[in-house]
């Protein structure tokens, strides 16, 4: 196949995500074989309908010609140090290990119920006599102050083989991973990612919606994002049912390329932000507005290609030990600490926790804590983790105590469960609202 034919083939493949009916057109025209329409002999038959569909389709970010934005190649920047907190301390190790298997655990709250999701585990069930689920959703009641009283229950589980609940959109060795949850308007939303089984490529992502408390879920006919662009989604957590939201928007943060530093694709080093007005569907990309300004002069655009990161941090940790080092922007969580009137982004690198704070959802973001757990092997007395998040429903009434969830299984200790440790904050007196 010539280079020109290869480019056109890739273009046709990418265009199938532009309109939900395009794949149906393929299969009707070519007897159920998508690959048949990609053959050069089929292009005259399929090109004209595709061009028409593309022109009439709504704007879909997944068709942007770029494969993510390499922010550190464009304009290297490093996070400033925060002066808002006089001190910030996080425990050296997990102090609460709940008997629930899996990792990641993004969450949201409605009333006193915490909805949460996990990857690579059985969740809250003790029945391990079947294939281990790749993804699951459950509910949890109770508070970290009384861990023995915390009780969880599974709602749904799924895996790459059955895909009865959550689809895998990317061909090859990919499976479903949860990255963010939102409870709003009586509904629960879950961001689901196609992650490579090597954990080094987040190829696609979409948002699933539940109207019955997580018992059943609905997705679209195509992924909302693909080719590594905005494929790690994290919803801003503004309290149970969004009670502490600053306005009538839902804010969604996202990473390009992968959920962490990667040797296979470029590493995420910029945090991007979108918003959707209340009352509009989160699964309708035409309703999404992308941050395109700066923290001092925020502005928004409908053009995905014009988006700009709200945080760029090109810092790399342990570069001397493992060149070129590990990036500090990764899948974690963004939560609003209402008593302190501060937004907190809990991120991590391979061997560190990296926490940032801001006065608004778009910044300016400044680092207030970098906790280095050292090179492995780790111990039960001191270890870090990945996928750091801090649910708003577990923030103390004065805003000074949070509970951070993180997981680890490859540095000498294993905590592939819902694992919590305390984060203690002390704002400067002059900065206290």
C-alpha cells in the first residue's frame, strides 16, 4: 500500500467516529465487514457519503488532526510553589485498608452514599470464583473516622471479553478503566477509558450515564474521545450532588496521551479543562466549552483544537535514577475544599505524591506538597501509590483533614484495594477565609 493510500485509509478509519451512523453505513454497504470498505477499491463508493456525513455531523473533538498536545515541547513551564498553606502533611503509608479489591476508585457522592468505581478487581464482593472483572461500580456507606462501619456493595461489573455494560472501542489489547465520576441531578456519570494492557496508552474514552443509581448504564455509539486526546477524564468534585459548586457548570479535567508517564506514547504534562452548562447533556460534545485563556483572563471556546492547559508542569522526578525521570501530572482527582475555599488537585509520579491548589477551577495552580517515598522496594510502613483522589464527602468540617485514596502493587508492597491515608492541611492565618 502506498503512503497516500495509507493516509487515506487512516483518515477513513478516523472519520467513522464522526457520525454514529457511519459504521452502520459501512456494514450495510459491505456485508458486515468494516475492513472491506477500507480497501482502495471501495473508496469511490464510500468517500462521497463520508464527506457528506462529516460535513453534517456535529463537532467531535476525537477527529482533531493532532494526537494530543505535547505542552512541554511547545512551551516548557514549571509549577510555582504555593504559599497558601503553612504546612501540609500526608501519612507515609495507608492507615485504612478496606476489604475491597481493585484500584483507581474515582468517586462521587449523592446524599450520604458514595458511588465509586474500580479496575482490575472484584470490588466489594468476597466471591472470587469467576473471572476477575476489569471494571466495576459500587456504593459505599460510612466514614473513615469509623472504618469498621464502612460497608460497600457492588452494583455492576464488566470485562473486556463480555462488554455487557461498558464497551472497549479500541481494537487490540485494551480494556476498560474508570477515571472519573460525577453525581448530579439524580444521575451518576462515569468516565471510562480504553487503556492498553501494558498501562502505557490511553487510546479512547467516553462517558457512561446511569439514571437508576448505577444499576444500568448507557453509552453512545462511538467514543467521545480517541487517539489519546483528552482520554483521561476527571470530574471536579464539588461536594455531594454538587452542593458547593461555584456556578451552574460541570467542570471536567483531562489528560492527553496516557493516565501517567509512559515509555510508549508521550507523557501527560498538561492538565486541560472543559465545562458543560447545567441542564445540557454531558454526552453531547456540542455542549462542551474548552478553556482557552489563562488564569487571569479565563476564556472559553467551542473549538477543541483551541484548548489550552490550566496547568503545565514539566518537572520530572528521579531523573538521575531513571532517566528521563517521571512526570508529575497524572490521573488523580480534583476536589473543592469548601471550608478553605480551595480547589485541590491530587496528582502523583511513579515514586511521589504531587498536590496542587488553586482559588478557581482554572487556577493559577501551585504545588503545595511533593512527598517522595523513595525508590523501591517500599514497605508497609512507607509507600506511595497511584491514582490519588480525595473524596469531598470525607473532608472535615474545617477543611483541614482529607482522606487520600491510592494504590500500589509493583514496588514491594501490594495495596490493590480501597486504601486511605490522612492528609492534614494548615492554612496560613492571613489566608484563612
